[in-house]
């Protein structure tokens, strides 16, 4: 690895938003990084834009083009090409604050070197384009946990942002055999079974929630990926029911909801994990809510 960070941006026809991403990277006070852009089949002027920046920037920029395969394949491609020790996904419509990398580096270095092998990375807070905190803060300014426990045991909500070690990302590639979009939480949950994450109450990213934001992609158009996520998470986490009953019941209802959508699509179920008795019971209890959500989905345009 030749850099501390790989700032990775997957992009698809986002030439109109990439300039603010580039400007925020250019403004970083910590300079040991590369910017890796994976173009997922864009038909706009993304290539020309990035090639021009490569000529003028005072930091390394690498551009990789691939046929459109969704964000999951772009991330896998980025991980293969990354030359940074730490892998930070910066979406094509968001910004970093000028001291974001310095904050991440300082907190990472504060973990004793002998203990870092047990950690995958650092996760911090986001604010929206209006300067408002997104979601809630962590229960302590520094807390060592994992992405599953922080959500269900500490009731943390809202967009958060952080990096993972590149070598761990290579251990946990995104599944490419699932059609459509695969939510990143599926992989973060898998990593959480083995590695810890340090969570910090520092705002490091401006998160833009706009009309064409990637977060507004229709879940229904990407049913197989969401079905896999809800099934797998329920199978692994149903025992947390007594700590977070509403959240776990919501998982169960959504697993029913996307089961029904997959039946409509005649999608095979081979990607869905087999659940134990506890998850099966919760799915039975949550069936009416899942069925109602499915019916409401069908009424939407």
C-alpha cells in the first residue's frame, strides 16, 4: 500500500455533481491519499472531467471504466485497484469537510497498533446540506462496537460515514450474483461478525439528500438485494428481539414484504439464508404488517 487512504467514488452519469466531490477532496488538510474513481458505464462527460482533473490536481487520481454493473461491482473493482491502507467510499453527490481525513487518521492512530488488527475502521457523523445533524449521536464520544450492535443495542439511526481497512474489504466482497442494487449494510453486517468498529461523535461528511440521490433508488426495483439483506439480518439478529423489539419486528415484516415481491418477479430464493425457529416465529407474527406493506407498494406508481 502506497497511501494511507483510498478515497473511492463510484459514479454513474454524475458529471454534474462530481465537481463538488473533487473540490472537497482538494481541500483536505491531510494529504496522504489517492482518489479512485470507478465509472460504472456513464454516458455523460465523466471521463473527460476526471482526465482534466488528473492533469491539474496535486494528488493522485485514478480512473477506471467498467460496463454498468451497479454500485456493488464498482466497489469490488475499486477494492481491487486500491493502493491505500484504508478504504473510504465517498459517493458521487456528497462532500467531505476539510479536516475529515485528518480526523479519521488521528482517531485511527490513537488505537494501539497491537489492537488495530481487531478493528475494521472508524465511523463518524454526517450533516445534511443545511448543516443539520443527520440521525442521532453515538452514546459516547468514542465507543468501540460494531455496525450491528450500534444499531440495535444503542438505537443509533441516520446516515453515518466511515472507512474500512482495504484488506478486510477484500475479505468481504459485495455479492455480484444478486440482481440489481445490494445495500451496503449487508456487507457491513458480515464484517461486524468478526471485526470491531470505533464510532466517534465528529461530523466529517456533508450528506446531500436530493431528488436524484442514490438513496432514493426504488427498493422495489431492487427486490432481490433487499430481500437478501432483510432475511440474512433477521436470521443473524433475531435474538436481539428483547433489546430492540420494534426494530427486529420491522426486519421480519420487511423479509415478508420482499418475499412477496420476489414471488411476483419469479425470482429464485437460492440467495436467501435459512432461518432458525426464532426468526421463523417472528416472520409469522409480522406477516400481516409485511403483507400490508407489500400491498401498499403495489399501489405506488
